[in-house]
C-alpha cells in the first residue's frame, strides 16, 4: 500500500504544473479556402503577423517544380500535373504542399521589409529593400541574401474545405 501511494505521488510530480500547461496555447488557425481560385494570393494578418497564402495554378506548380528539380523539363512537369499522375503519386497531403505555399512576407534580412509576391526574376518573391529575388519556394536566387523566406506547412481539413496552419513561428513586423 505504501509503495502504491509513493508511486502515485512520484508519477504525479512528473506532470507539468498548471502554469506550464497554460503557457503553451495552440496557435492553430483554420482558413476557409473553398472560394480561392488557382493562382490566387491572399495576404492575411494572423495574431499580428503577416502571412501570404498562395494557391498555385497548374502552370505555377509546374514552374515551381522545375525550380525544385531542374533536371526535369518544365513541359514534363506540366504534363504530369495536367493528367493528374503527380497528384496520384504524391497523395493529397503532399500534393497540397505543392499547390499551397504559406510564407512570411517579412524579409529575412532583418530590415523589416515586406517582400512582394509573384515578383522578381524567378516569379516568386522580391525584396525591394535589398534587391533579392526568391524563387517560388522562397529560396534566394539572386541578390545579397542567403536566407530563405520562412515557410509554414499547412494541412487540409478532411473535407478539403480549409487550411489549418500554425503561425506561431512567423516573425512579427518591426
């Protein structure tokens, strides 16, 4: 009996206290996407943090995939996107990561500049303060920066009517 009571108190002392439990709050946000057209970009503010959500069209997805893997020609990427074989091969969750890009538009240079979407030499993002061109994945391709934009994974709800994302990792604007 004494051992059981001692084990109970030992196990309960290993649980986090109430102040630790309450300090973390899930920062998940559900964003309805039913009305979004392919190619549409929306700029949102979530908990004071700017967020860019880009639903890529098939042409934009093919361009992004050719930027990710230049060994495969753009026309081949376009073909596998249009016939649906890429979506079937990747599955719905992985394909959503190709179709939807969630990025912080705050320049990683630390100057507080907001990058422009669908801009620059690589049709991704452009930092007008430093002249950095980012590709469609948020990776710097030209200019004085070597830091990529902060991207965030999102998940589609089961009915594929909304995106669920955690914006807690995005920086606050200066």
